[in-house]
C-alpha cells in the first residue's frame, strides 16, 4: 500500500475581483513508502499549495489525501496538526527557523510537538549535518547554508514517515545546494522516510531516478490558471 494516496484533489483561491482561480486539480498521485521523488514546478504551478495540502496546512476544496492510512483531508484541524507532528517533516524554502531560539532549541521544539524532545537525538542529528559546534548559536549567527542544515535536522528529528521539501536549495549557491540535497536525501534514507521534493533546478532534478512534472499532474496548471508564489 502506498504511503501517500491522493485522489481528485482540488483547491482554488479567490482573486481580488471576486472570481475563483483553481490552483490545484490533481486527479491522482501516490508515493510509496521510503521512495524519493522529485517534482518539477515553476512559479505559478501550485507547488507550494500542493505541499501545504499534503501537510494539512491548507484544506482542499474537495478530494482525498490519505497518509499512512489516515484520511488527512477528512481530519479536524487539531487532528491534522497531530498527524503532521508525528508523520511529516517539512523543509521550507525560507527555512522558517525561530530566530529567538538557538540551533539546538529549534530542533528540540520541532520534536516537542510529536513524540517529545530528545536532546541526544537532536545533538546527534546536528552533528550529522556538521553543526555540533553551533548548538548554542542563533539562526542570525549562521550562514544561509548552515541555516538550511538546521532545517534539515529539524525535519528529520521526530522520525517522520514523509519529508516534504519546497525548493529547499532555492536560496543556496551551487556548492551549498549540492551539499544540502545530499544531506536531505541521505537523511531520509537513513531514517527510512519517503521524500517528496519540489524544485525548478534542473541539476537538482537530474539527480533523482523518479521525476514528475507537477504541471502535468495538475490540470489547473495546464489550463493556465493559478499564479504568484502558490
């Protein structure tokens, strides 16, 4: 059975003129356990919206999202939050680190919403990503590449079944992008987590055996709808 199953997923947003613009219209998508898949998606194809729907951050207009046998799209907001805290790791393009907390605290706080904070595991993950000497630094004291490493450690800390990565190398130079991608993929493999990564970078996409086009999956994109950063 697939880890992630999506059927007839639709999401639209209201435009300033009051009209509805459909951003997501995905008839079917599935992701097997422990697999790594890259989705190509340019601006306006609904890539961030798609990942937010899978994570339960947004609710769909219609359709079904099932993660690890749980109907994400049918759960209450509180239940979605709990499922996300235990089963999903999310790596954001802008990292979304808490600026008032240290590197170690950012990872521990991420764990606290799921199975609970585990300092030993948090320190081991930060050592794995090369930040054992930066545990008590704040995000503002780190380089962009180091901040991304913290985000990777935080996403893996609670042993999720699925890691979602939204343009995770978009703010990095080429060398740091390669390093970050290797950390993400190796970390998912070591933790037996599936990976769904969205990128428009051809070099990043070329490294994946399984590559799909979000625009082809998404009928809303082929219809020329959606826009902005969604």
